[in-house]
């Protein structure tokens, strides 16, 4: 009896056969034998990291580059087809290279006198003690061992800390959640650590919000070519490479638009990429710290970006407001933007660039736009969370006059 071929990778990363069976850690082209064993196909490769598959940071290191590209694009295409939307011709998925992740949240816990630090295991609270990582940028990876030594000096068996690292213009901004410097010795240890490792910023959060311990210069991240203040905890695209792929698609699709509304604008990732001598941008954001950072950067740089503080879930831009713009770009949270999209669908805006980190919610919103007279004219799948099942995309909708 011949085996059964694995034909695709399902949404959660398992291999799937034509008859609907799911096999963990299988790749397209693998053969599920009658005895339950798996014979590798040409797209099943050896994972580069010793921690795979236990580590929850990656689910797909066993896929070839080709299979990984097909998976990322297939997630987007499948979501569209699930809403009866025919995807337009599209280029292959864009994958961020290894070791380019510029932000990550790791977890640390005391086990006896030692501290383990890393991502959690798949479906578990157990922490994988990272000895290597093929997704983190070198600047973040190089801090793992020193952070472990710092936390071990706390000498407390109840230690449980979330470690948030972000690569900013000035270096690594490090945030420690769940730890307190409650005496002079610990305070000095933190200051010495920040200075010795040239941190851009060190903040502590023990449940009452982040408190800055070290920040020699205001921390910024450059968006487009504009330095923007980076508040603790602010959203930032996971890789510079992925950000460039998404903003590059938006620039190409919205070129020539004199007025653009950037909705769910955050720090201004798309606003500063699009603004220029011929293009004015309204950047609308509900998070106050991000809004103020965007506003301050626009003022200091002279870029034609006007920042508006507004909750688009409770108070979306109305059709009559949207009709003033030649184009809209929106990048909502994972849940999508049902209320705002309904207003856009009823508007006269000619071009809409919808960026999403959730193909399923994007597809539902896309169906609303299409029902309102738009057509899906462009699609770009982006895998900036390399070897992960997390997929992002940029899309273009046109409303013909």
C-alpha cells in the first residue's frame, strides 16, 4: 500500500493530507506511510536551531524557503477565497531574512539559583532557555546571557519577569516587567548594566506602568526618514525589512495622491513614509503616547503630517470626512476595523491600502469593501515573523468612478 502525500501546511503549522489528516512537523511533499511514519519530501529541511520544535518562537523551521513562501501567500489567498474573493495576480510572498527581528518579548523565571530566559514552549508555560536564536537581531540576541546574569543577581526564587527588547535608533530599549529595584545595591546594578551594555533605555514596570531608570538621550525610531519618539510599549513593525515591504507597497499603490488619511496610524509608520512635497497625510490614532510622538515628530521635522487623536472603533471617520481624501491607508489591530471599513465602503475614496496582521479579519473587511463597490487590485503577503504562522499583508482596493 502506497503512502499519502502531504499537500499543504494548515493555518496552525501542521501538514495536511488530501484526505484531511494532520501531521505535526510535516512539509508539503512528505509521505505519510501506512505505519504512521513520515518520509521526507524535497521541501522538508533540517531546522537551523537546536531549540526547534520545542520553542514557541518558531513553528515552521522544517520548511524549505519555497514552501515557506507558499505557506505565507497561501494563508492570505485562502482567507480571500474563504470570502469568495478572487485574489489578483500577485508576486511571491516577501520573507524577512533570519536574525532581523528588532522587537521581542521573552520570559524569565528563577529555577533554584539559576534563571531561564527565552520564549515559552508551544502550548505551555514552560520557558525554553535560549542558547541560540535565528530570528532575533544580533543586538537583542547578545543581551540574553547578560540579562540572565543580571536577574540571577537578584537571588530570589520567586522571580518571574517579562523581558521586552526593542532595537531603536540609539540601541536596545529594554523593559523589565515584574521586577523592582528596592535597594541601592540593585539600583546601582541596573545602572551599571545599562551603561556597560550601552542601552538606549531601561524601564521597570511592577504593575503600575513603566518607570525609566536609564535614558541618556530621547529614544527614537526612524520611520521613513523621520526620527520619531518611541514611548515604552509602543507598537513597531517586527522587522525593518518587513516594514519596508509594507510601506513600499503603500507608496507604490498610493503614488500621486495629494491627500491621504492614515487610520490606526500608531507612531506614523505609513504617514511618514507617504508624506512629501506633493502629499499631505492625516494620521489618526487612539493611543495617546503614540499620537503625541507622531505629532511631535511631524512638528519638529516639518513633514506635512497632521496628527489627530481619535478612537476609530468608537468614533470612525464618517463618509463625509473620508470624501475629502484621495486615498486611505489603514493598519488596524488583529480584530480588523468593521465600523471604519463600513464608512470607507460607503465613501468616494478612490484608493484604499489595507494593511493587516490577520488574514481572516482582513478578508471579512475586504468583502465589505467589495460590496461597497471596490475591487481588490493588489495583494502582497509578508512573512516578517519568519518561521512563524503569523502572516501579514498589504492590499489595494480601487473604486472606479
